[in-house]
């Protein structure tokens, strides 16, 4: 009786460890193999026409903001003429590459790309007109008179890839140990029901999260007039395609673990006949 209770407690603890390991591994894998991968961003943007849509939405937002302040659309022409699909593509791609390079530990500085060649000199601050395009973020904030630049946790971003890899490796090792111990606890000839339930629940929860995740991919405008701000346009233009990419991967992972969980219900632990 006591042995049975101890087995139940041990299985419960191991199932919890397996669930946590799978969840951490999924999150770390998403960061390492998708969020930090430039090709993932590029594919997601091209699939959802982000560059074209973002350019059109930015021009519309700028026109609306100027009209709400009593101006005319022609007043914004000098700005809207710069917001073309190619310029948006150039600006986003280069800044994403700079950011990912820094987050992957391949660059010592976080650079910001400014398309100074296409912006009229009169629209740029005088201390930025001599910039060559890429400028360290800290230097840019200093030139824009941003206070407490040194207090910003910019350097922490350079460790994202390292920590994602560390969490992924640790979760895989912990998962392997927990599964091994779970198998040992199963009596010979018995089905792997407990382990199957854990895998099935993880698969179902992952698939469920992937289905509802797309609804979290947009944010309302912060402008009380209803006109979307540039930040809102940028977020709503970029976030949904990325979320869609994440949810597709999570759906596949969810289905895979549902299948594995169901399969384990029909698998028995082999009997070992030890000769006397």
C-alpha cells in the first residue's frame, strides 16, 4: 500500500517536471529558432504583405493626424512621399538585422539604421545630418537628449540567444531524465498511461494556445480621436504576422504531442524474463 502511494506521488512529481520542461523547451525553441532568426521575420513579412500594408497604413495615419490638427493632406506630402514600400522594406530589414545581430551576440553594439540619404536635411536634427546610416542606439539617444541613457538595460539584449540556448538544453536534459524515471516506475506489462496523459494534455494545451494566440496580435489605438498613432500602426503591422508564424509552429507541436500521448495509451512496458 505504502509503495503504491509513493509511486503515485513520484509519478505526479515527474509529470509536473515533464510538463514544465516541455513548456520551457517550447518557449526557448520559439525564441532561438524563430524570434532570433531573420529568415523567419522576412518570410512572415512577405507572406502577409507587411511592407506594402505598413507603408499604406503609415501614410493614412499621418494624413489623419494632420487633418485632426487642422492641417491639409498636402502639408504632409513631404513626409508621405518618403513612406514607400521599398523605403519601409529597407528601414525594417536593416534594423531587424541590426537588432538580431546584437541579440545573437554577433555585434557588440546595438545599431539603429536611419535612412539619412532619403530624408531632407531640414527634417533631421543638425547633429544627425552627418550620420552614415547606422548609429549606436546609445549615441542616438544621447544626440536626441534622452536622459539616463546608461540606465537602460540595452546590454541585456545581447544575452538573449545565450539564455535561450541554455534554457533549451537544460529543459531537454531534464525532460530526458524525467521520462526515463517515469518509464522505470511503470510496472512490467503495464501501459504508459500516466506518461501518455501528460503528453496528451501538453499537446492539447499547446494546440489550444496556438488557436487563440492570433486574437492577441493587435492593439487598439492609443489616440482618443480614433486615429491610430504611428506606434500603433507599427505594432499592428508587425505583430500579427509574427504571431501567425508562432501559432503555426505551436499547432504542429501540439498535434505531434497529441498523437504521441494517444499512442502511449496502447504501449506496454516489455516483460523481462530473467533466467534462473
